[in-house]
C-alpha cells in the first residue's frame, strides 16, 4: 500500500506547475499590468490636457474679441493697456489665469524702407549673390537680392519689394522693371 500513494503523487506532479513557474508567471502578469496601467494613466492625462488646451484656447479667443470690442468702441490710447493675473471667473473657470498687454506697434517709415531696399540692392549686386536657377540666393536671402540684370538686384521679387510696389514704390513686379511706369501700373491715383 505504500507504493500506491507515491504513484498517485508522481502522476499529479507531472500535470501541475511548480512554485517557480507560478511566481514567474505572476511577475510577468504584474509587469504587464503595470505597463497597461501607466499607459491608461498617460492617455487619461493627455486627454485632460487636450481638453484644457481647447478650453483655454476658446477662453483666450473670447477675451481677445472682448478686448478688441472695447478698443474699437473707446478707441486706441497713446499709452499701453494691460492687465496682469486676471482669472476667467465670470466664464466659470476660476483656475485659469490670463494677462494681456496692448501696445503700439512701431513700423519703419517710408524713407527707412526705401533706404533699406537701396542698401540691400547695392549690397546684393556688389556681393554677387546669385538668384538664378542654380544659385542658392532665393533660399538664403530673405529680401530676394541678387538676380543678375535687374535694376534692384531681385528686390522686385521679394516680399518687401512687393509691399513697396503696392504703395507706389519702386521694385514691384512689372511696374518696377525696365521701362515700367509705376503710376501707369498702379492706376496713377493710388498714392
């Protein structure tokens, strides 16, 4: 009778898992669950952050429209208008803070733009920065100087040259080219 229980145990031992296998399986399961929980937490955090980004965008857009309405109604002042560390409590978001500042933008005068364009054209033609098909002048030169035979060295094709031509200045497209008349191209009475 003593051999019968041993034979039964040997049969059961072959069908089950050892303690080491169970512990290894639990460790892998725990590691997988940890990664899964972290991923879910990051997804929840990202969704909340995206939601708040949308809320803040809408709130700030509304505040900008509100400030613009006030400035259009009351007019612009010579001094800057600013508010610091305000909240969107009226809109239902007391935890969201904002600051704004309205200040005068100083743009260069007409004479400064002309002087800049002339000096840039002279520097472009003197340096010989090529604006042809093989040159890299168009990529490295933001004002577009450097085309060979043009009067202003490619300035007519630049952003600043285009703006100047709209206001009756030199260097704009067909009006600023060889034999072009700015007054004729712009209608004569624009400026």
